[in-house]
């Protein structure tokens, strides 16, 4: 009987593997076209590096990545990446870097470094390159403002450059231009108000009502826009507001689904618990994608939107860690050690210092080692013998 069992075991394992391939749950994703239109689709398969098959309203269609927004291309590629594979995470980070998805690139690079510390020198170089690239882009925008005579906006851009990328080679140029702007603004101010310094109260009294309280951003915002510029601005502001509201809703949905998963888990309803946890995971991934989009299109003056996007993104990542660890714990209890190990690594890729994740990884690793020994030595060696003989 034992010989029959050992003979059949490889075939049973093969059947389980095939079942996992052909019956993997396909979940709808919220994607965007390159021109900003939203649609829901099931991600089926990638035909090559530039084409994906999506199921839209029940029909399978081939879509070139150029037709999708960059953030949606990232989401599709993420669907086919092993979250516990450092090289795949690193390559996904390169894709984000090359497509100006800097927030996501940093996330993938750091995840790769957490999974494989030996990649640290390579990843540190990439992160430094990315900071240099962002600093140069910011400096270019500032110089364009200088050429347009909008010194107030130029100075704001340079201030943010120095705050975010103080160690880049562009930082020195930014400081020099800021000095020039300050000097030029001082000269202009003296020419426009020759009485300044002699009788400040009188000079202020001559200013139009409310002008002395205006900030440079207020003065810049007061400049007239063309009709096309106004439409683009209205669309951008509306997209930010809608995206942040949607992220709030998805955070609440993820909270509900996570609680459902905990209840099903406690009742040992494993399949229902997994389904609820995965719904929570999907909602949180959409939040992270949406917050990344807001951070890309928001202006430096929209601090409230930027702060809200950062807060929601950080909250989504913390919640995602809890979802991954709950799935890892569930699979470990169900003796599915490989899945438990995968989800633990996904959690640690986001939060490498999480104590629960570190303890669970230690436990899962022990189980994997014990299983490896049992597979290598299915029958205990006789007393006094050497298993290696």
C-alpha cells in the first residue's frame, strides 16, 4: 500500500498544480485608458511585453499597453509578478522608473532590497539615479517659470527641489537660481516702491485693499487663463477630488472585508475567509494606485490633496500588511506552507520590521525545513545508522 501511495503522490501533486493554474480566480481591476477613461476588466494573460488580453464586459480583447495609462500598465504587470521574487520586483521598479512612476518605482526597489539584501548596492544606485532625474525635471520646470517671468512659482519649485533632493548635483544650481530670484525680486520691489524703508506704514496704506496679504501663489493664481487651460485645470482638480473620495470609500470597503475575513477565519470557513481577504487586498491596491496618480498630477501648492493622498496611501499599505499576514496565518494553519511563506514575504516587502511578520516567517521557515527533511528521508533511519550512508 505504501508503494502505491508513493507512486501516486507525484500524479496527485501534478493535478493540484494544474488545478491551481486553470482555476485561479480572475478578479476585475479598475483600469484607465491613456486619455483618462475608466473601465473595469479582468486581466487574463500577457501575450508579450507590449500586449495584454483583458476581459471587458465578457469579451476577451487584446490591448496594446500604449492604449493604457501608465499606472494601469503597472497594475497589469504587477498581476504577473511573483511578489516574493526580488529580481521580478526590481525589474518592475525599472519599468516604473523609465515611465516616470517614481513613487511606485521606489516601492518596488525597496521591496526587492528587502527580499534580497545583496541587491542593495544596485538598488541604492538606481534610487540615486531616480533622485537626480526628478531633481533635473523639477529644475527644468523652475527655469521655464523664470523665462516666463513667473519668479514666485519658480521659487516654490526650487524650494521643493531642495527639500526633497538636497544631495543631488542639481541642488547647487537650484540654490544659485534662488539667490538670483531673491536678488531680482528685491530690485523689482525697490523700483515699484521707492518709499519702502522710509515710511512703511504710508506705503502699505497706498496699496490696494487686501493686496498686502496676498501670497505669491495667490498672485499667480489670479493671472487669467485661456479657455483650454481652464478646462484642463478644472478636469485635473475634479479628477483629484473624485480619486480621493473613491480612495476613502475603498478604505472603508477594505475594512469591512477584512473584518468579514477575520470572522470567517475564526469559524474555520477557509474559502470564504480567503475570498474576503482578497477583496480587501484588491481594494487596497486600487487605493495605492489612486494615491500615486494624485501625487503625480497635483501641483506643489495643493498641499491638502498631497497630504491626504500620502495619508491614504500609507494607511492602505499598513492595512495591506495586515491582510497579507492574515492570509499567511490562515494558510499556515491549513498546512499550506508555500502560500504562507509567499504572503509573509509580501508583508515584509512593505514593512520589513513588522514583528508579527518576522515571527510568522520564522515559524513558516521551520515548517518548510521539517517538510524538506521528511521528503528527503520519508522513513526514519534505523537506530545507529547514518542516513547519508
